[in-house]
């Protein structure tokens, strides 16, 4: 693995973590914006050509949708009263 691919993978991981933080704790927006920039930068670093970049983009969007659905489901669980 070359250095640019490793940087791309690290940027994608950081982007997913930051966007996940923004999904759980919405408000200020900085983690979401920085996470989005990391995701875009990671796609540019990891892709060799346009077709591979488009494929990675589709995968990233699908993973973000799955993360959003899981977080939405976890936050919507009913809270059990403490007895």
C-alpha cells in the first residue's frame, strides 16, 4: 500500500467518526463539516480514476445512510423508567 492510499483510508475513517459524532450530537456543526471534508479528501486520495472515485462515493453514501438509520433507531428506543 502506498502512502496516499493510507492517508485516504485514514481520512475516510476520521470522516465517518466525525459525521457519526454529528449525527449523535447535532448542533454546532463543526464535526459534520470537518467530517464531510475528510470524506471527500479520503475519496480523492483513495481513488485512482473517476470510475473508482464514483464507486467509493456510492459506498460512502450507503454506509452513511446505514449509520444514520442505526443511530436514529437507537435514539428512538423507548427509555425504560427506573423503578
